[in-house]
C-alpha cells in the first residue's frame, strides 16, 4: 500500500498497482527542468485521476490556475504516453495495472486538492471551479474530459471522494 504525504495531507492508502507517484519519477529528471508535474496518478473506481495538492491557494489568479493546468496536463500527457509506449522510461515505471488499462473509454479526472487549513468553506468552491474549468477548456476538448471531471476540492471533499482516508 502507498500513502502520499503532500501539502499537509495524507492521500491513500492505495494499492501499489493503482497508484503512480509521478512527482517522484526518475524519468522526470531525464526531461530536464521546466516540466511541471502533479503529485500522483491513480486508478480509482474506473477513473484515471491526476491529482495535484496545495497547502494554500493565493488569490485565485489566472497565473495560479494556469500553473495547475500545466501540471495536470503534463502529468496526463506523460502518463498516457507511457501507457502507449511513446515514453519507454515512463512506461517501465508505471504499475502494470495502469500500464495495461484500456484508454478508449476510461474517464479522466483532473483534480486539485486544497488543504482544509486554507479552504474550509465549501461555498467558495463553485466560482473557483468555474474559473478553473474555463482555463482547462482546451484540455477538456482535446482529451475529452467532461466538465464535471475537472475539480478543485477541499480536504473534506477529498475524503468523501476517497482520495484521503480520515
């Protein structure tokens, strides 16, 4: 089992076969500096999750959300390129279950989780999610990710989704 401690939260535990801690990838170093990446990739409930975590969130600026966009998109691209064998080194690092997943109809969730210390009030999330989904529009269209599968969650919501164990 894998637990991931990030931004003051503990994600998991997840079966090693279901989780790839892409942020700790040895292959990532081979890409050089400047490739922003999320924390981990997870197969959960027939979804491929790409998860980024933050302990805080500055003002919800386009720059901040664009940074999250880049991390999620790069992680999705590298994972899928690893699955199809385009990036051999990433393919070798992927757990077998992820490596052998059928991509054709696999729904994808792109998710930012914000620590409870910063974002406790659920009422703040709808306008932030709306702004984020607009920034992620090209990813939604090109990768065919549904609108509702682009998410910013607080810690409480991440627990309800099963990303964090209480």
